[in-house]
C-alpha cells in the first residue's frame, strides 16, 4: 500500500507544472528557509489527518501558496493599492490555488483517482503572516483515494 506516496507525488507533479509556482516543499513550514529569495513563489504542502472508510481513504491536506511582496520606493502612494505588489501576489497565488483545486475536481488529478471530498473549497488570503513580507493564499481540502490494501 503506497497511497500516500502516490497522492503526494501527484500533487507535487501538478504544482511543479504550474507556471505560477517556482518551488514545492512538504512538511513543516518552519523547516523551509523562507529567507531564500530564489524559492518564491512557493507552494508548501502538508497533510493533517486521514480517515479510513469502506474501500476509501480520506486524506486532509493543506497547501500554502506564497510569494514575496515587493515595496516600490515612490513618493506618492496609491490610496487603494498602496506602493507594493501585494494585490498582484494575492491574485497570482489565488490563480495557482484555483488551478490545483480544479485539477482535483475534474482534471488530471481527478482522472488519476485523487478526488475532492467537497463540492467547493474555501481559500484563505493572508499577508504579513511570516518574517519577510509574504502574502498569498492557504487552502485546506480532503482528497478521497481508493484503498488498495488487500486483505487475505
């Protein structure tokens, strides 16, 4: 039984193919060197829990999509957008998350047997959550996968 390897490999492959993601990491986010500027935009994958059903396993996952917010050195500041690219970062990370969720709903990941348990998935926006000025989105979801363990 190697369902977790298949699931995480499929998610990793999908994220690496996403043009809006530069680096994919897994596990404890505090183990990732967030001070390295060349790893952004970053997709960080985690698993939180799992449940076993009859012939199906449900794996609870989370993905953070984050990027560095660059401040522009300008005298005038736009009252709405400010003097940085935070709106751009939020928009592009939202697009990256949307593509991944759509692949689980009806794309390649769905066809591979990794299917969302929910009909719709909530995405949470964040900014200034980490040491560097990082912004992005977080998404939590449950993937249903066929239980391939044979009982003798």
